[in-house]
C-alpha cells in the first residue's frame, strides 16, 4: 500500500509541473493577476502535512497568493473525463482545479 501511495504522489508531483488540464475557477480568473506565477507556486508546492494530505498522495494543497487563500486539487478521470479512474492506471487523465478558498 505504501508503494502505491508513493507512486501516486510521484505521478501527481510530476503532473503539477506539466500545467496540463488545469481549470481555474471564475474567482481565480477574475481575482488573481499573475496566473503564471500562481502555477509556478502550485508546481513547487511541497508543504504537505497530515492535515492537507492525509493519504500522502499529494493531490491537494493550499497557499496564500496575492493576499488570497488558494486551494488546488487533482482529480482522476477516465479517457472521456466522465468517470473516476484509478490514479495508477495508464488510462488515467488527471485534472487540476484551482480555486479561491472563499469559493469552496
């Protein structure tokens, strides 16, 4: 089990650095000036704790940016982006959603 969790965390860390399938909520699009720098902060995020990453998969984080609390979350979908997919499956499509905490 630990190996699987570690493998998922590595895949998620790599995915965050690719900036693929990123969805910014309207609050982020309208309220954040520098989306490129925000993406860099999410890519380099490493402050995982038991509170924000209880399963050790590196699939969620929160940070302060431009004076706003921002959440990001990785989800796992099938090829059609309709249903959940095993995060270790080669068919898994990851998506990254970025939102303001106040939108949650």
